[in-house]
């Protein structure tokens, strides 16, 4: 190998020889002339080629529909786009122009209402049709290689502007208003980008912020920064090789050198593949007061996040270096990072969104993100990158010459694009000052620009989704109701076929039935897909109309002082996070001695684990404590401290650490590690740690004490530790003597024998006081006799409340204050017997459920008991309205907070519903609901609709909260029971007369489901004997059992396993979950079903193999040859249950005596 890097000039032959040596595959290209003999086509972008295909498709559709009755002309015009294809005649092209004018959908103009009430889009503009025809005529030059005659194309252009076409078709004369954004718009947009919880990946925030900042400063096209839409799939975007970082010494403050970045744009429009066609510009840090618009904030964050610098590891080394620079120098970028793209796309993975390591961010993704941010920020019109480009172009005209402006915007010398698309139609000049010859008022021109900007009427309270009433109106559309009904019918029929297929007595055509079931399932899926498509499309259009009207009415609200319509917040939100004050509510009849105290001055307090990195970053960019590089450094460090993605919703003060780990157990906050949710995991870890701290504190601060119980043989002994003293007291209370001193027995106490300091025996009886021993000792003797200190968490104020005294004194005072603020105002029962109207709800699911906006309250008319639970976290707790107004209960139990929907529903069912009589009527427990009485069904319906209690189940919707209503239908009372039960068959009764039926849906078409009854006379007898080895299992069908009144995932298996004397078998019917008809389906048990009574897994399997640890009905079918573990012994239990605990046998010895017997005799 030569040590020289240069050589003498080579001849062309030598150059070719060297090229073939380096690339042997070139020889094949040189030898093959066939590819060069074919026609060659200029390289076009995929978007252009796709547009060509759309025009070809439009021509084909035109020929097929316009000349449907003229097969000769249709055959002539339906040609292939290849060389030699004939030219269409003049009349055909003009007909095509007329066809496009009638069929194309425009975007500018008013929508018209059709006879059926639907809306039609406006017609296209003349320019749209003209551009379509121009490209159509150019296709003949590219694909046919025979361009249309100029006289023909000119005549077609004249026809476009002729009176003949104008009389036939009324083309739209509208034009798109091209918005211009100013710096105020950009700042408002970026504030939402940096702060919104909608963006889960923190890096994506800075990727979304950088393009609008660059464009608003330099007028650069978005396609030069991210992957252009016409060039999608090219993976071309701004890379780190396009940025150069310079450091310049600062003479005024040497500690903080100047840092700026030179950005080179290589992906210019029309010049992408020309290396010499590029332009560069400089970016530098903004002042601290304008940090949101600073371009170096996202650039430095992304640079250090990608670790691109070869000589730098931290921002401090750049912005406040230890070694001060003495000359201008350029930072070195790692060679491996040169081709790395700066802005990369977001990918979705099972563990959450991640940033792709290689693929560029497409413009469509950036457009959607900025669109959502502009809507969240309350812009009347959504933000686009070209709005920022127009604003920047108009601003630079005041400082740059025309040539410099064209160079900055990438326009050619002869281009008129500036005047047509960027100059704008609004003149912001101070014309009045010019008229009277005075100095231009810059403040006025600034106001003009702000008033005409995108965010001039921005209102964050503008509607972001349809209201509940609008959703109900949309869901009640006949087309959507029909789709839901068809889906329910197909689903019910498919389930019926599935049941028949798995019925052992089925004798029909199995293949035909399976094919029919698949067809019904596919039809139901199509209905659901069409329903979702129509609902989303209608929601989008209706929301745009709602927002437009909202901003139109803004002036009226400003002039009249009316508040904008918005959901009413819950009353609990007004006191959230506040500390409880002294309550004015009368305490419960329970004495509290004044001298009882505990030294809590040194008690452990809840140490907030709050590390809200996003809040820290937002505080850093808005802080004014530092300036210059120090402020930029604080912002960059706060940005780098952000975890990879925003954590799931957590309670206040319980967020993950900077490394996105649990602050207690240091476990990574991923869905795999925390299957029940990050927030719930952290909350439980904090509870466990704080509970241990409280327990340790109580035991460490325990004062040695002696037992003062009269007659105790341990009197005089001093207990030095709390656990042993508590055990001693409970020995006396529970057993009548100390366990360790059984020789000195005393009677089991019926009254307290504790001796006071004055020498008096307490003598209080627990039955008389109605207290338990622990509460008695805490109240009257100042002793906390609980072995474990109780720890409660208030989800309203987000504080922990330890019970140091053992009598719930602090918790009781706390909840009394909350009762005064939240519920006391509703405790007086009105004498009104009218039916209360529900507030803020709407029906859905064809009347089977209600929906309301998440977080909305009752406008101060009713108490907010409904709460809001997210993945086990009580963002707002559930509070039982029946208990809270029950004065017979202790306030601690009245104000109990439920953080689990299932626990609340179970409490409400067992405590407040199951004991109600079917033939009685009851008023609502909330006093302000009046004296109107309801039967059981209507009462539960009232609690769901009027108080939004999740008694009957909830939906999975996230934008709104959906609560299921009690089922409707026919019911015959069961004579064996006179009490009601949650979601029992009594709830299937029709509403009583006079009850509000506004929420009752119109009757829908019923799907009749037939079950073939078994005629076996022995179907009701229990079969005693060996369980069948292979039983055709019915597929798991989710249903509601009318016997036990519970929803079961496998309703058939549930009915098979229940005993003959249970209510489940007596009723033998169920309701399909999701069936709007709610008609009970009878279930007729067969002899095989009765054999499955008991455990579905082990009943009747008396043998347990010690090898593979499985149960069997007959061990001889398993041993000795069929056991996968080679088992040689087993256990046997004659009862048919718990065979694992049966008698041990060796199979070889046992089989000699039981070749044909049933089982070993015990």
C-alpha cells in the first residue's frame, strides 16, 4: 500500500478501470443495454406521482359514468397511459372539466343544507379545477410522450373562464384566509407546548418547540427542518452536521462567554440534491425575560440529550466554563453523531411512547402536535408553520433588502409568491399619522399586529370537546341508533349460535353454524367500526361549529359581563389541599378528657416526595432571579432533569423521582413493574413507610408505666416497652387474666377496673357506653391500646392523619370541618315532593347508561359524593350520601372516603339496598332531595342519575364518565324472599306511575333468544359417580346471574357449579352483559351440568398424583404410563374433595388389589 495520498493525473480509461475495480457490479450495468433502450422518466417525488394517479383515477371514473350509455366512446377513452395512446377530443376534455366542476369538493365557502338535513361541502374554486386540468394535460407529455396541441389546451383554458361554464356550474369564489402569526402567538403556543400533560415524552416538547421558533425567526419552510410531506419516506431532515456551535470570549463578563449556533439549511425547495445550494444563519440566546422564545434552549437540550459534543459532558462546561476561553473556538461534534437527525419521530411501544433513534419526524406529526397545542391554548384558528413563516417574512421586510428577503425565504428572482402568498391583505401601518404628518405611533402598530394575530381572541376556556347534551344529540341520531341496534342483534345471535355449538346435544350442521356465526361477528364488527367513524367525523364538524360560535359570542360576553359556559367544578375542589380548621359542628356524644395529650411536637410528619420535574422546568424558564448564561444554564439543567416521559397520574406530593423511579423502593416506574399503576404503587409505598415511622415514634416515646387494673397480679411491675404493655392489657380484657401468669386468674371483666390516680375504680360498662375497650381506654384513661397505630389518608386535602391517641380525635375534628364545608348546607330536608331533575347528565347507550363530564359538579344544588377514581387513585374520593346524613353514626364513619369503585358499590349494595322491602317506598337519603318516595328500582335509578353514584357499574370511556343504569324489563317477585338486592330482578320492574321517564329510552326491537330445553327426566337429579373425562366446555360468556345478582365472567360455568338449593339454580336464568333488551335468558340444566356441581376443577376427582400434582377421577387412567413426571404414588380422598390431603398409596401395590374396583377402601 502506497504511503502517498496523491497520484498523477489519470486518463479516462484509467479512471474507468479504477471505478470497475472498486465497484465490480458496474460491469453488469455497462454490459446490459436493455434498460437504456427503454424510455426514461424524470425523477419525481412520491407525492407528485400519487397526484398523477389520482388524476388518472378521476379520468377513469369520468369515462365510466359520463359515457355509461355510449360503450364505443367509453372504450375509446378508457386507454392505458403509455406511449401510443390516443388523444381525447376537444369535447371530451371539456366534458371532463364540467365533470370535475360538479363532483370535486371545495374547501372555501359555506356548506349547504340538503333536503335530508345533511350538509354538502361548497363547490371547488376555478383555480382548483384549472390546476387539476393543467396537470392532466401534462400527463400526455410524460406518459404518452405525445403532448396535446397547444391550440387544444388553450381552448380548454378559455372554456374554464367562459360564460357557458359559469352558467352551468357555480364555482366557489372563496379564498383561504392566510393567517399571520406574531411573536405573541408563538409565545402563547410554546407555553402550552412546554406545560401540557398531553405530551407524554419530554423530548417531544422540545422537538415541537424548535421548528416554530426557527421558522418565526428565519422564515424557513418546515420541510427544511422536519421530513417534508411531499418527501415523506425520504428520512431527510435537519441533522447535527447542519449545526455549528461557536464560543466567543465575553469581555464584559468573562465568566459567561457568548455562545451562538450557525444553522445551515440544505433541504431547500427544488434544490434538495444540489450540494452547493444552501444557506446559513445564526441563532443566539434570548434574554431571561424572553426565554420561552429562546432557540438555544431546545437546541442545547437536544444536543446534550443526544450527547453530540466530543469535549463536553455538562452544560456548565459550555455556559459557565471553569477554564475561560481566550479566543473564538468551534465545538467538536462526535463523527458518529453528524448524520443523526435532530428531530425524530415518536413510536408507540408496550411500555409507552419512545423517540425513534433514526427516523425523522414527519411534518404530519408536527402539524398534529401544534394543532392540538393551539386548541389547548384557546386559539380561534389552529396554528400552522406557514402562519409563522408569513409573520416572519413580513417582519424581515423592514430590515432586509428585497434580494436578502428572497434569499432568506428561498424565492427566485422572478417569483411572485411573496405577493400572492406572504405579503398579506392586512396593512398594519399607522396611516393616520402619515395623513397628519406626525411621527408613526409604534405602540398603535404593535396593537394592530396583536389584534390581527392568531391568538388575538385566544381563550383557554373555549370548548375542546362536545358537551354532554351535544354528545347525547349525536348518539340519538337515527343512523347511529340503527348501527347500535344492528350490532346488538348480531352479537346476541352469534352468542346463541356459540352456545348451541358447544351444547353436547347439538345435532345440526356444525360447519354451517360456525360460518353463520363468523358472518354475524364480522357484521357486528363492521357496525361498530362504522359507528365510530361516523361519530368521530360528526364530532369533529360539530366541535368546529361550536368553537366558531363561542368566539363569535365572545364580544357579547365582554359587553354584558356574562361568564363563558363551562362545566361546574366540584365543591370539593374549592378546599382541595387546604388544612382543616376547627369545626363548628356539634361533636358526637363522646367524652374527651382535657388532660389527655401526647408529645406530638417531635412526631414524624409526612415528607413530601414531590419531585415534579415539569413544574421545576416551568419555574426555571419563568424565574427572574438570574440572567444571561446563568438563567439559560438553569433552564437547560431543569430540562435535562426531566425523565424520559411524563409519569402516570399520581397524588399530590407523590410523584416519581428524576430517574422515573419510586421514591421509596427505587423501582422503575414501568407498566411491567407496576401493574396496578404508578400512582397507586407509590401511594402504597409511602403509606407503608410512613406507617412504620409513626409506629416507631409511638414505641420510642412510650413512657414506662405500671398496670392499674384492680386485682391484676402484676400490679407494681413497670412495663418499659409499649408492645408488651399492650399485650398485657389485651390479655386481661380478652381472657380475664395475664396469659403468662395463669395461676393468678381473675374474672373476665364486664366493667372497667382501671384505678385512677385518685384511687377510684372506673367501673364503666362497655355495654352502657356503647364503646369498645380500645376507645374506652383512649377516651377515659388517655391510653392508646391499639397494637398498630391507625393511619388515615384524606384524599380531599391530600394529607396523612395518624391516630396517636387511639380515639380518632384528630381524624374526627378533620372530617367535621370537611362536613361543615361540603355537606352541612344540604342537611335540611325540604318538604317538596316533586321529582328532582338530574343536573349535567345525558343518557347514552340507548338509555342503558348516563354520562357526565369528568370533574363536573352539581352547581351547589346537591352534595358532591360521586368522586373521581383513576386506576385506584382517588383524585376525588367517593362518599356515601346515605351514611353522611345518618346522625346515628360516628362522624368518622359518616365521612368515610372510598377510593375503590367496587368497594363503594359493594358497601351500597349490602348496607343500603339489600335490606329494603320490595313493596315499600323510601325517600332519598340526601335531605335536599325532598320527601318524594321511590320504590327500590326508582330509588337506585335516582341515586345513579341525580347523584352520579357508580352503583350498577361504569363504562370505560375516558373523555366522559359513563354510569350504567339498573336494568329495565319485566319481573315477577320471588315469593321466597321479600327483600331487595343490588341489581336483583326487582330492578327489572317498570318505573312506578308518576316517576320521571325522561331517561327511559324508547322500546327497541327485541332479539328473541331461544334455548332448547332438555327433556331428560333425570335432569334435576345429581349424578353420583365418576366425572366424564372429556366434557365439551361452553365458551365463557359474561352475564348477570339473576340468582346471586352478580356479574360473572363465565355465567354458564357459574350456573353449572352452583348447588341445587341455591338461588342461582332456583332461578336458572341470566342476562347478557351489554344486551340492551335486558331480558333474562332461561338456563335448563342437563344431567351433565348437574354432575359439575361444586368445584369446577377438582370435584369428583378423588385421586391426586404425587408426580405431576394433578387430580383425577380415576388414577388408573393416569398411572403408570400417562404421567408426564413418571409418578409412582398417589393420594385418595373418598369425599371427592381435597384429594391432595388424602391417604398415601403406592400405585404398584394398590393396583394388585384394585384391578376393577372403584377406589381404595380407607
